[in-house]
C-alpha cells in the first residue's frame, strides 16, 4: 500500500482571553500541522481543502470543520499511545487544579451570594424607608391642605414682584373671586385708586427691607362691589443661595371688626356728648335756676318779716318780682321740654293762618319795652306783597324772639339791631342783624347744640337752649337756620322758611 502524507496547516486565528489557561495549569500548545498517516484506515477525503478562518459562517465551511473533528477523534481512538497530547501526570495535575479552582469559584459564589443578600436587605430597607417618607409627606401635605382650606383666613404666596403665585380657596368667600383669577395679579388690582396708592406705598417699604410685616390694613372691592376690610401679614422666603423668592402669609377679613369699631366710636362719641351735655346742663341750672329761686326766696322772706311796714304798692311790687321769677323758671322748664321733644322728633307742629308782619312787630315791641336803659334801637324792615302765611305761631314766635333777644343780649348798650323780613316765594327770609360781640370761630360748629354757649359770653346769662330750639323749629317748617359772624364785628342770623301764602 502506497504511503501518502497529507499535511494540513492549523488555522492561525487569534486566541481570545477566555482561551488562556488559568495560572498554574499546563498550557496546551496547538500543533502547527496535523500529520496524517495514510497507511491507517481513514475516511478523510484526499481532496480536503485547507480551512480558512476568514470564511465566516459559510455552511460548507462548517461541514468541513465537523468532518475534520470526527476524523481526529477516530484517529485518537485508534492510536492513543502515539498521538495523545497530555500525559496522565498532566491530567492529574490539571484535574487537581480544576478542583481547586472549582472550590475557589464556589467560595466566591457564596461570598457574592452573601453580598447580594446584604445588598438586597439594604435595598429593601431603603425601599421601606422611602415608602415611609413618602407616606409621611403625603400625610403632611394632606394635613397642610386641610388646614389651608379649612382656616377662615386667606393663605397666599407671591413673587418678588408682589404677584400672587398661590391663593387658597378661602378667597372666594372673602372677596368673591376664584383663586385662578388672582394668580399673576396684585392685590392692588382689587382696590380703588387712592387705596391702591396708599397700600402699595406701605407694602413697598415693608418688602424692600426683606423683613416680615404684619397687620397691614387695606380695603378691597368684593366681586359684588361692596368694600371689604382686610388685615395682611407676611414673611419672606429665600432659596439656598439666600436670594429672596417672594413672600408667604395670610389675609384676615376684618370687615365685621371695623363695623363694630365704628359703632363703638359712635357710642363713645355719643357718650362724650351726653357727658358734656350733662355738664353744661348742671352749669346752666346752677346759674339760671339759682337766680330766680334766690329772688323768690328773698322776696318771700321780706314780705314775711316786713309786710306790716310796707305800703300796699310796695307789697304788690315784691309780689310781681316773685311772679316774674316764677315765669322765668317756667320758661326755662318749657325750653327744656321743647328741646327734649325736638331731639326725639316729637316737636308739635300746628300750622295756622297768621299775619307775619304783625307778629314780628309785636315781638319787637315787647322786647323793646322790656329793655333797661339805654335801650337798643330795633328796626323792622319789611318787603313783600302779602303778610298772611300758614305757619305754627308758637314755634315762629319762639324763633324770632330768641334771635332778637340774643341780638340785644350780646350787643353793647344802645347799638342798633335790624330785623329784615322778605316775604316772597319760594321762601320767606328773616334776617336778624346785630353789631355785637360776635361768635368765636371755634364755637361756630357747635353753636346749635343744646346747652352749648360760646366761650366769649363771659357773665352774660343764658341757657344754651334758645338756638337749639330755633334750629329744630325751622326744620319743623321744612326750613333752615344759618348764620354768619365775625368776632368783635357782629352776627347775622337768617331764617329760610318755605311758608304758604294766604290771600
């Protein structure tokens, strides 16, 4: 049998790192060529082509590789002793090394398993902690939201430009606007112009200092147009770099409180007025009532002790003095009753036909004859086509009598007094002009208050009721009483009465 030698060169592809043996293990050296003895039976084809490692994954290439492997296995089985690459000693060493390596790998697997378990436990704990933190945050957010929505105050947040970035739902009840309608807007957008200027000035000074502010009061417009009084407090908040991000705070509706405060101020003012009225009444009563009562008491004692020495004419004079004092007391009491009725809007008003010119002349004559010398000159100046009017004679007499008597009382002796009557439509005008001491500017605003008297009257007697009654009597006639005065020059009182003329 002819002997044929077939040389097949081994592929020279590069070894991957996984092909390298572990340290301490025998290294397998790949043969550079495979010697095939054709004397031995073989089924390897003679025309077997060389294997090219760059042929890729061609199916024909794979078939050739399998054929070669099967042939190599058959040859090794047939001739073990001559063709084995490893000796038994090498196999034993390699098996021992593999067992050691296996133990190391098993220990490493156990270590890694333990590490994985610890990592898993830490991850589980971290997950539980995360769930707890998340639950706590959700609970806190729910609690905070509940507090914000249930509180009676309006919670807000705004940026450095004082524009709202958050508004709680309570704003609907306070100013009648939806929260989204306020986001991006300023509070002054809901104020009248003057109030907006005032509040923006206060807010500017507070925010420029980047300090908390509290109890700033402002008045806003409700959606229905009514005014709402607000009390505003806030604090700044900053980022991690210390830069201001805006303000957070609350707004409290103080409308009801302001109404109560206004009522309290009115009550206090009324109480103060009542106290002043009481003081003035006591002062008036102690003076005006004491004088006639002293006169009555002295006259009565004189008659009691000396009437047997007095002539009948003298006794009559003393009795007339007592009567005059009694009439004065009755007049004071009537004035007090009249002003009381006027204050309660119960002043009697009974209009009837009367001659206004004759009434004024009678009053002037009565006051002229009642004066002590030197008497003031009282002049009546009349203008008008008719003098018959419809009016309450009692009230009209009181008005004219009080004005003329005051002109006499507060004017120097002998100075002229003028009464001008213009009887015309739509109003009858009566002016009483004097050249007396006048009324101080500080007293003019309160001149028509009951029991009030000017500070410049000195020791001139008076009750402070006459002008108050005259003012109410003029109003009862749907008219008015006014005056102009200059201290040291004189005073003019003017009655405007819309009287009905009767032909």
